[in-house]
C-alpha cells in the first residue's frame, strides 16, 4: 500500500481525500470546518483525525494540495475591446482557476485604478491589442497603474511590441511578461498566460494567504481548486496513453454561492451553412456564474428563471416559495429537512443547472439570406456532447440527481441554446474530482481509473 | 518596410465566401497584413477588429444588393469608436439592381467611404488604390 493524501483548503472547509496509488482505490474522504484566520494546520489536523477514524492510521507517502481559501485566486483583468482581448483575458483567468472580480476594457480611468487598488486583487492581467496592433490602450493602462503604489503582481500578455515598454513603466511593480492572449485577430492563445498565473499563485500567493503554515505537511503543488477541477475534467475527457478517456464532456459544479461550468469540447458547428461569430472559445472552457448558487446566490436563480418556474417545478405556491427562499438566503447552512424543503431545493438546483449551462453553451440563430437559410453560431456547439459530470452538495446529496442533471440538456423552449441533446450523467457522489485533478499531476493513469470507477451514472 | 494592416469581410447577411477568399489572397500577396473576418460581418465586428489590430483601412465587400442598408452609419460608428480618419473602402454589387455607378459612388462617398468600387472590379484596381492612399510601394518579391 502506498497512501497519498490530497487536500483541498476551502474558505470554510478543509476536505481530504486519501487514495492508495498501488491498488488504485479510494481509501476515504473527510472534511472539517476551518478558518484561515486561526491556523490552517489545525483544521487540517481535525480533518485528518476524522479521516483516520474511518480508514485507520495511514502513513502517507505523498501529500498534495489545492486551495480556494481566502477568496481563492482573486484577479482583475484589463483588455481593449470588451468582446475581444478583454474577453480573452477573462477566459484565460477563469481557465487558470481564478475568481475574476472585475473585467475592465479600453483605457482605465483614475476612478477605475482606485477601485482596483481598493478591491485588493491577488493578481492583475493586463492585455490589449494584437501583436503589432493597438498599443495605446495597454500603454496608457500601464502608465495609470504605475502612478499608484504596487499592490500585487501584474501579468502582461498583450501586444508583444509594447511589452518592454509596459514593463519599464511598471518598474515598481512585480511584472511577468508572457505571450499575447490574442496574438492575431480572433486567435486565442491563453495557455502561456494561464501557466504564468499558476506559477505566480504557487510562488507568491500561497505565502500571502497564510497557507505556508501547512507547507511542511505538503510535498507538492498547490493550485487553485477550480484549476484542479479543470485538470480532472481534461484528464477524464482525454485520457492518457495507457487509459482511454470518456470523450468530450460538460461538467457542472453547483455550489452555495456560485455555479461553475466546464466544457472540454471543440464546440465546432454541427450543421452545414453555419457561420461562427464572435471570439473563438477555448477547447477547455470554464465559466463561473457568480449570481447562481443554492444559498448565498439563491435569489439569483429566481431572478434568472422566475418564481413561476420555481413554483411549477417544486409544486409549492409562489408566495410560500418566496418565504422559504428568503429563509434559506438568511440561513445559508440550512439543509432540507422534509419533503417540502427537498422539493424546493430540487427546483432551485434544476433551474441553477439550466441557467448556468445555458450561459456557458453557445447559441445559434437562423438567418434568412438571399441565398437561402443560413445559421449564425456564437460560442460553442455542445449538442454532440454525450457525457455530463455533476458535482456540488445540492446535486450529489439527493436521490433526484438525474432529474436535476437533465436540466442541463437542450429543451424545446430554448431552441437556440446549443446544449447537449442527450447525455449520460455521471455523479461525483464522494466529492473527489478536485482531488483527482491534483493526483493526476503525478499519477494520471491512477487518477483517471479512480474517476472512472467512482463516478456513478444517474438516470432521470 | 512596416506592413500596413487592413480589415476585410463581407458585410450583413451576405454569405459570398469565394470572392472574399480571392481578395484575401490578392491583398496578402500585395504585401498587406490582412485581418479577414469572412462572411456575415457586422459593422461592430469590423470596428472591433480594426481597434485591436490598429488597422489602417477597412475594406467592406457586399455582393447581394443590400450593401447600402448594411453600410449606413459605419463612418459615424468608426468616429465614435476612436477610429477617426480610418480609410473605408467598399466594393461589389453594393446596391439593388442596375444603377448608374457615378450616382452609387456619390451616395457611398456621402456616407463617408473613401473609395467605392463597382461590380467586376479586379483586385489590382483596389490594390493600386491602397498603395496610393497608404503611401506604400508594392513588395519587391511579388514578381512571379
């Protein structure tokens, strides 16, 4: 036996997953309440005690960690045109596992800079212009930022022709120059910036977040938890040399405050006469719906879907549903106790999944041209995707997982939404996906085989 | 010499892709850095692409007769977006039916287009205009 410990430091919980990499089995999982303010080591020790009560004493050969503690990796991005480089910067940051606090486009104002300073980001991503293209905007923004005291590292990933000049302007700041996120018009190149973001997170942010206290207990890599989740999904979809993956997939992580959606799929048009519009989207794409969550963002679900649909799906009268939702928004730790509350959570989870996946997926519309019917597609076409992975407390701790997950599929009322047409739903019942993303950095075959074994199929 | 950048595409609901490809190859061979937006391009897409790529000229094509509607307000939008004075070219079957070209040219020039090309214009004509307006010379290696 060779036990490996995978740790996920969250803002409120430390989650542990123990695996034996020799037999490729899951030994156990445990979680414990923690606060970074006290000592992260204490929360870890509590969680370890709980884990070892279940598994017996384990002598871990290796320990790896990911973290979303202290707000996760909080980033500000600044680009030129909102739909182009500003969007590319946002995609790059989200894909690197960041929480994007705000996206700025065009030139920053003094007020914007004051806002940036006040919001205390962990990192700023500064982009703008294609290579050889616009340089005025990024230079102006670098200059504006150079007039205030440095607050965090800046990644410069804009027009390469003015990268040196940006660096000189920002000499007081810690700067990292990397390849342009959009070197040519509409050509997305976000991996170099993502790599840089992860490196900085590793080298710098972890200390600042007080996580180094736990570092003597950790033998390798710290990444933001969403980046670990993204890595797990990519591994599961693509497979390794030794073990095949399950193919293109969509994953939904329904949380209390946000809902994250991942797609590992090329998203190219599936019908002829289709013209793709807008910025090319990444093959591995992550979106975060900050207004869609089961507790802190519960009203966001109602705003997006309407109280009538909540009422219809839950079978609870609108007035009563509103009262219950108000209660849950004020008592965020509440878990459903009886059938009525379960029905409400079912409706909310279903609508959260529907809204978040609809926002993630592309859209298509018919265009009548003098040459006949054509289609205009924006974003990714996910209709051919046949695997949907679901995780998050409200989905995995209910018997109606399949029904909730089915709301991620295309429905006749929204024909323009390019969501999967029909799919198999895979449930992360033991909440191990982020841990498998971490393990996959060292033992990809093992992590993949454990995922394939532990993800259980749900039916509608 | 620094290459000049042009943004090109077929405007509106027009899906004529072949001429667009031919022009792209002709302009590239003539020494321009081409940002080709393809077919069914909106005014906003040309403008956004021109901002990011710091383009010198926008070349609008239209083959399906609705070019006049599609092109209206484009100059004003460029001004609004900070692309003051950017060269705007338009060409193709840009109006409905057969109309005297001098009238068509006049209308498009009033809309703010710097050059207007009628049906059947060979790429060489447009390229010659680009060299003249941008004050550049053909690249030496274009001789075949």
